[in-house]
C-alpha cells in the first residue's frame, strides 16, 4: 500500500497538473507564420504533433524542442525543412553510434 502511494506521488510530480496543447492555428500564430507552414514542418518531421481525431495538437514541450533543435536553420521552404531534418537526424545517429 505504501509503495503504491509513493509511486502515485512520483507520477504526480512528473506530470504537470494541466497539460497545455496547442492547435495548428495557435502554433502558427506563435511563430508568426501560416498554418500551411506548420503542416509542412510536421510532414517533414521537424515538428512533432499528436493526431487527435482529424486534427493535430502540439504539446508545449514539442514546441520547445523544435525551437531548440532548429534554431539558426533556414526553414523557409519544404526543401530546406527536409535538409534541416536530415542534418539533425544524422547528428542524432552519429551521437548514438559514438556512445
């Protein structure tokens, strides 16, 4: 019983009380871009989304990860998004192989 209570307390501390999810429109507004650009970022793998029903939702953490991973990259076209994703993917594989 005590173990179950401790496990519950750990889980409660790990997750925020309220998980904030953003719509494609809200993310587009945050980045001052179009909803189509956000869709392209999702399709190229640069921005992670969760599909719920017919629409995509974006967690606060996926938005932060995107900002950190792609800072300094030119993502002004789908081709440039694909190139940036390939560069980041190669970096991740190289780090994994090194370790």
